[in-house]
């Protein structure tokens, strides 16, 4: 399953520049990506060590588009927090003395 999720995340990352660069991002495309991330989150967090960075990049890129609705922004912010929490939990499991991530 990890390979399939990774492939889809890679595809999303490849099309994001096309969505964000045009300045005319389709709210439908953004909605599809937000829904996919929300649906796959349980799978993503089980592989947070390898999927953390791509998902965080996708979330940040989507937040920068002009096509994100307030509801989608709320969902993206929640997904971002869940990814951080999952990453920190995984890091604590490996190294209980590790310092938590500090948000800028």
C-alpha cells in the first residue's frame, strides 16, 4: 500500500506547480487533493517517516493557491497538525529523549 500512496503523492507533487503557477487553480482539483489527503491520512501516518515531507510539501503548496476555500484551509491546517503529531510520536518511539519539533 505504501508504494501506491507514495506514487499518488509523487504525482500530486508533480502537478502542484502547474496548479499553483497558473494562478487559476481549479477549486475542484484542490478539493480532490484535500479529500484524498484526508482519506489517506491513516495510511500516511503509518509510514510517516517516509511520507512526512511529501505530504507537508503538498499541504503548504495547496495553502498558497488562490483556490483554497476557508473549509479546505481548515482541513489542511488540521492535516498539517496531525502529520506533525504523528511524526513526533514516531520520533519519540525511536528516541524518547528527542526534542519535539518547534513551529516557527
